[in-house]
């Protein structure tokens, strides 16, 4: 079970790290989430969450964060490594976990290809 954990080192926590991802201006989106990414020169990928008040109440924002973290945690072996990912949810209720997993996997792969071409 330890292979599916999401330790603190695998999360983006500082404003400067979020800013560096946003400054890269490279993103992909679908009906559920918008994902920005950039290469991080590490052996693993890191996840950052940006859930604004526009998404809803604190309960809804926390539900989004839990759902995204869980989907990422379960899919991290299939998501490209060596990148920083910032996930921003759309203004709606969180989708089913399977849909969110599929969305994260698809968007991160497309975004990794886009980043490699730059």
C-alpha cells in the first residue's frame, strides 16, 4: 500500500513553485479540470491544487481537493514523471473518481507531450 501514498515531497506547497508553473503558460483542460504543467528536474512529479472560492463553499472546495488528491494518488504510476502539475477544478460538482482519474491521466500525458515539444 505504501506505493500509493502521496508524501509531502510530492506536493507543490510554496507560492514561488506555483508561480513558476503559471509563468510557463502551458496548460490543457477538459470539462472537469484545467491543468498547468512544467518540467521540474526531479525524479518524481509534484501535484499542486488551486481551488478558488468560485468553485463553491468550503465543503465543496475541500471535496474537490480530496477527490483530485485521491485520483492523482491512484494514477501516479501512469502519470508522466518529472513535472510539476497544478490542477484547477471547473465550477461544478466533482465528477466520479473514475472520470477524474481518466481526466488527469489523459490531460497530463497530452501536456507532457506539449512541454517536450517546447
